[in-house]
């Protein structure tokens, strides 16, 4: 089994080096970013299993980095590294989508325990970074293939991208605006009702004819894929 990859975003060189040595000793793959812009670049270039993110960073603050990551990635676990008096930032970080926080100075054993917890509970099952699955629904990104109960499902490119977006954010409700941004792109200026149309198409192909439905509507909010289907 491949070792989990952890991105350390910390501008204090002594602390980041200690964290890297400890995590390397625990057989994690690590890399360090010492500012916010470098963190975003590495997030775009590589897949990470977990991110340790300091709040106080040069270039871009940790909270701004978190906000930008969560625009397109609701899955990767993010643990904030905070100072003792940053209560407001801790709350803001959790509101922006951080999974956890730990206050400096901390014991490395406590941090390692929290890392293990979050790595044991991934939001989406991944295989080699190329597949997503929930229940009997499987998606192969490279081949752009979709199967449910081993039966192949044909989707249009837009339907496929929409399904992948929902799977990447499994159990998280996405608004129409978020889906437009992530699937259609920032420069889309059409009616957000297009999301409802494509959700209907997707349901007909993915859920129709089965006893349980993965794609769920949260009235007044948006859509989600749940692993606990009904």
C-alpha cells in the first residue's frame, strides 16, 4: 500500500523541518510549502491525502488558502495549525471547511493521532487516484467509465463531470452556484437552472431502475451524493 502524502504548509522553518522528520519517520510522504501561494501551487500539481495548514503565512493567509482550496476540493482533510490566542481564526477555519485544528505548541503524538483519525475516514474511497466509488457505483476517471452493479452507464461529458464533482464531495451538499463554478467554470453566465436539468438527466441514468437513489436533493440548498442511500 502506498504511503499517504501529507503537505506541510508552515513558514517557521524549525517547526516545518521537525514535522517533516517526524512524519517521514512514520512513513508518510511529505513536502513543505512556506507560503500561501506555494501551498496552492502544490495543491494544484499533486494529490495529497492530508494537509497541515498554518494560519499565519506570508503571501496568502492560511484561511485564504483554505477558502480557495475548498472552492474545488471538499474532500482532502485539512488540519489547521493555530496559535493559542487565535480563537476567532479557529472558528473561521472550521466554518470555511477545515476538518480539525491543533494549537501550538503541541505534542507530536497528539498531532500524529489526529492525522491517523482523518486518514482512516476519507470522504470518498479512492483507488490509485483514478477511481471514485460509493456503494455499487464506480467511476474510472482515466477511462471515463461509469458502472453501477457492474452495469456500464453511458454519460455525456458534462454529465460525467457533474457526477465526478458530486462524488468528490460525497455527503457534502453543493449549491447550484458551487456546481456551476466547479463543472461549468467561472466564466459561465447562463441560468443556474441548467444544474437541475443535468441532475435530472443524471438521475435517470444512475438511479432509475434501482431501489435506492444516490443523488439526493436538499431542499432550498442544493444536491449531494450520499453513501447511505434510501
